[in-house]
């Protein structure tokens, strides 16, 4: 019987175990250069015993930034700084993929340089606010991308993927979840287009498919992963036809042969859809399961049952850098301070100290 502590071959990348560190926003980058810092290298190196580390969301292009002090992968300085991080992880025997995240309409002009403005498939503002250095501010209506700009955004993902390999990452996870640009194209609430990028399912999945194809063509499908979160309403996403949408997306990207699919299961009643996606996808299947609290030892059974090849853990990795060893031992687990990690003070929930 396969367990979560057995090694796994991720499309040619050997993983020591089947426990993944889920991507979590940190907001620790240099405020001017958007480069990771020495603290970033220390943070990820401390967690190198994970079978696979997936980094915080990293913007592939300047206008893709959605939060204060998040890092990018679109400049020479950023590439060099990320090399310090990947070297630190590899020195401890870890494997690390970078998550490329274009926030789309989730952001604010105050977070962007050079007069840039958040963009999206349609000029539909998300309800809610984003934290800026001047305090919380309402999300503005994004500037609608033209067809040429959509193709430039696709190329931006591919260029950032090439930068990631130069920076020493083992691969790239494309962020298609949590209400950011790719899911904004998938969802009818944020995509009101009537051209080839909107309307019927085959058009709304087009941007996601083109990004996957472009990244895989640039760095190889064996270094490419995709994260999705079906029926996720985060960031004011209104998604219809989920049961049709995601199978169509998987069918469209299946010929590319990417290394993995990472599914964030937002509600337990979505498990039938998750199992259907598992059957449709030929590569490694990573599941961040729906739980009442932080994902715990009970989720290790998902590997034994064949529901997933890897299980992704988020909050517990914050307070337990050696989480795989603690999971094997059944604990004890330090509890993350959820009151500060998820709300209130900005530094409380994004600049949580490395432990």
C-alpha cells in the first residue's frame, strides 16, 4: 500500500514523500525591487523536508501584482534573488516549484508602479478591499484587456517560467484558482466578453489553456503544473456550470501532458467532481482537501485510498516547518495563530514569523 511517506516520481523529478507545502502569500519582498529576501530563503529552506514546496504567488509581470510587497519573476534582480532561495532549498534536499500568479482585477493602482492599473477580462470590479500601505482600499474596476494584451499576458507567463528555470526552480505552478486572472476568465461573473475569450465554455477556458500550452512549450510539460479551485467564490468570483467547466478544461490541456494538477477542494460536497477530475487527469494529482480546520493527519489517508498522489498542507506548515516528521509521528503540532494569520493587522496575516 502506498502511503504519504513514500517517494514519488513527479514527471522525472524525484520527491522524497507525498506531502506538499501549499502556496501561501507572504508579502515579504523588497518593496522597491519586488525581490525575495534572505528571510524568504530561510523560510523555504526550513521547510525543505516537504516532498514538494510550492511557493507563494509570484507575479509574472508587473501589472500582475495584487498585494503589497509580493515578489516577481520579471527582472534580472528577481531572478538572482530567487536563485538564493532555490539554492537554499536544494542544499537541504528539497524540491521547489514557483507559483506564477497574475492577480488580474484583484489589486489596486497604489500597489503598481509607472501608472499601471489592474486588468481583467471585463471591466467588472470585485466587491471588497485590498490592503495597501495606506490602508484598505476598494478594488477598482479593472481595465479590460484587448485581444493583443491577452496574448501578451500569455507570453508573460511563458517568459516568467523561463526565468524560473534560470533561477533554479524545479518547475512552475500556474495559478488558475482563488479568483485571480485565470479564474476571472473562467467565471461568467467576471468575464462578460463576447469575443473568442468569453461566452461559451470553450471560449472561457481558452486563456487558461493557452497559458498552460505556452508555459509547457517554454520549459517542458514535465516542469509545468496547474492549480484550480472549482466553485471557489473567493475574491467575488461567480462561477456557473462548474461541472461542465472543469472537465472541459482538463480535456483541453490533457494532450499537453503537464506534470501535475493541484486541486483546492473548497467544500466537501465537491468530492464527486474532484474524483471525476482525478480520473480524467493522467499526471500527478495533488489535493488540498476541504477540512474544518488546518489539514491534519486524517488527510494522509487520501494517498492510501488513491484519491490523490500528494496531499497539500497549508496553515500547519507555517507553525511546523518540520511538518512531514510530525505527521509521521502523529504530532505534536504547533497551532498557527489563525486570528492574526488570516485577518486584522496586515503584518499579522502576511508577515507571519518563520518558526
